[in-house]
C-alpha cells in the first residue's frame, strides 16, 4: 500500500469545535463541512462532531445540494443541513425528500416559491457587500414580505456573508453588519418571523462578537487554521490534518549532479537524496519546488529539484536516513512544525486552498 497518508486528528477537530463553542457561549453553531470538510472527509468529521452529544453542532453547512444529500444518506445526522448553493426549483423534490434547507438569493427564487404548493424550509441570503450572491439589502424586506403570503414557505433563517472579517480593518464588515441589521429591523417592523439570523464566519467569530446574532458559521477554524494572519488568535486552534509519507529510496549524487526535470537543483557537493512518493497530483504543488521542507527523524530537510506528478526529493546531506523512515510534510514532531501557512506563503495563497487541495488519491486515515 502506498505510504502517503493524510492523517485526520479527530481529537483536534473536537477540541477546536468545543473551543469555538466556549467562546460564543449559548449561541448556536453551524459546522461548515463543504468541500468534503475542507478536504478532511465530511462523513467521518461529522461523525466525530456528533460524538460530542449535546455539545455537537446545531446545524451543518454545505456548498452543494449533492453534498447535502451525501450527508443525509449517510444516516449520520437528523440535524438541519443548509445548502449555500442557490435554490433550484427543479430540485424541489430532493430538498423535501432529504430534508435539505436551500438558500434563496434572487427575486426569481422568491417568485418561484410564492407560487409553490409544497411545504419547505428555506434560508435567505442577503447581499450586503460581498458582491456574489444574495438579495440586495435595499429590496430584501419588500421581497420577503411577499414571500410570507405563501404559508407553505417556512423562513428558517436569514444570513449574509462578510467579505473582510478576516482583515485587521473591520470598517467594511461593520458596514455590512449595519446593512443586514437594517433588513432585520424592517422585517421586525412588518412582524415577519425570519428565523435564525446568522452572519459570523471564522474571522467574525474571532474578532466581532457583535456579529454572532442567533448562530455562527465556523469553517476554516474548525480545521485548525485562522482565516488570515490579520485576525486575532483569541481561540487556540490545533491543525486537524497531517500529511505524512515514507522515504522510498536513498542515493548519493556528486557535486554538479542535478535532480529532477529541468535541472532546477544542482548539487554543490556530494550529498544524499531521499525520494518520497508524493507529488503535484496529490496536492504537493509544483510551485513548492526548491522551497519546501519535511521533518524526518526530528530534523528538517529541504525539498530539492522540481516537484513531479508522483514524487519529490529531499537533500538529507550525509545523515543516516533510510528507506521507510517517516516523512512529515504537514504536521509536527516535538518542537518542529510545518503548517499549511508555510506552503501558503510560498504559493501566495491561503491554508483553505492547501488543505482542500490534498487530492482524493491520498487516503484519509482517522485517528
């Protein structure tokens, strides 16, 4: 069996969730498990969260109807599942069959639901500045008021999504909150029950308690990462995924010899090269070439030579590294640690993309 594994530390997942739960106190918490739980394995992660009993999430959030159906078919949860994807009238039977809550985010959705003779719960997305999805906050109250005339439609919740809650300057996030609160006030003045109001993503959970309202939505922080390096670290988090492999071959090269495609690494002296069976097909980006490292036997070694589809190489000098030695690519060993932030810095991206990008051909092992 291929030795490259993504180890999912479920105790860390539960630790992070309980730390977030403790911070928001009695506010409901939605666990966002879209994109296969950010690459960690949705079904097993939800199983771990459900093991928390009365402290487990009140809601689960996914990006797609297909993800919601997969979660419901697993028979893991009877809790509400919200699909963030725009409502599809053509899928009404699946929403009902699997008890999935769709997101309503356009005037057309409102009109379609107004005519519907089937009972369904919905959440309404309000556009307050993200510029992506949602009913414009200026017209939301009027449109929602029309929808309430159809008694088959149950508004279970209303939400918006912050564009900048993960940056130091929260001015625009505060403007979005003001716009959203204006919609809530207008609905209250019309005696419209809008269910649960929720706005707070991971950045807002950390730094903007005024946004917590009735429920918070925790995504990246559930998996052990702060949403950016500009937020506070007001909750201690533990990364949930480690990426490990084993040394598969070891050989010497001489001064002037090169390693891998394009001869991007030329040895300055005789040295030992250890190869490891992982590559860009697994999510170890080609952009990490000559700019990554691994922990082997408690010591950090540089990756050398162009990253290939299935294999990478490390310069281990003259150290006693042998075939079968454990290689930590993401994770920690004693006082040494490599996190997705390190890869992110090299690749000019964010940990979200790193952990979501660990491909399906890397087996997930849950511990």
